[in-house]
C-alpha cells in the first residue's frame, strides 16, 4: 500500500505541476490577448478623439465660411464656372470664324470677371430676366488692311442678336496708309445668366 500511496502522491504532484504549468501558459496567452485588446481600444479612443477634433474643426470652418460670405463670393469669381467657359468658348469660336472670313487676325480676347457683368445694355435699356451682358475686348493683329477691318466690323454688327460693338480704337499705319495698327474692338455679349 505504501507503493500505491507513493505513486498516488507522485501522480498528484505531477497533476498539480501540470495544472500550474497550464495556468502559467494560459496566463501568458491571456495577458498577451488583453494587452492587444488594450492597444486596439487605445487606438480606437485616439481615432475617436481625432474624429471629434476634426468634426469640431469642420464646424468652426463652416461658421467662418458663413461669417465671410463676401470672401467666399470673391473666391468663386476667381474660379470660373463651366457656364462661363462655355459662352467664352462659343464666343471665341464665332469671332475667330468671322475674322477668318474677313481676313483679320485676332491676337487676344479680354474677358472681365463674372461680377463685372451688368444688367443693362450699353444703350441703358434694361435686359430681360435671365440675360446678362459681358463686355469683351478683342485685340486684332497689326498691321491690318483697312478694308478687311471694315468687313470684320460689318460682320460683327450684323450679328446683333448675340453681341453688339460698343467701341473701336485704332491708329493709321505710318508706313502704309491702307493699313491700321493697334486696333481694339469693344463688344457686349448677351448671355443667359
């Protein structure tokens, strides 16, 4: 019986050692799992704080934008809208076609900022609702034959439904009296606003 008691005692000691070993391994893995969960929770908390700060900053920015509406409006004028570029592209294409037909070279167009568009024509007549005028300056090539210049002006004047000539500046060419130089033509374009 003594042998059985010794064997049983060894068995119990081995079982206790195995249980202690299992508890140690379990504690090790559980501590690692809890540490990773603590890190993940900490990251989630930091992300939430950053998101809350970003939301606060966005709300403050929105308040600043509302308080500075005039600055926002000026900034929108700097950046052209597709509608502005559409009428400009159409206008440039039409004027270049008229210039090519009459033998006139165009060196440039000067368009105003969108806020400069008015609500009355150069004759002082109020424009219909939804229509605005835009003053454009056309620069022609130099020297330019005077006859071609007159044909170009006539072609522009015949296109009164969409534009109107408002002013002409030119100078005679000193070397050839049949040519003009330094010509600019003021135009009003009527576009839907």
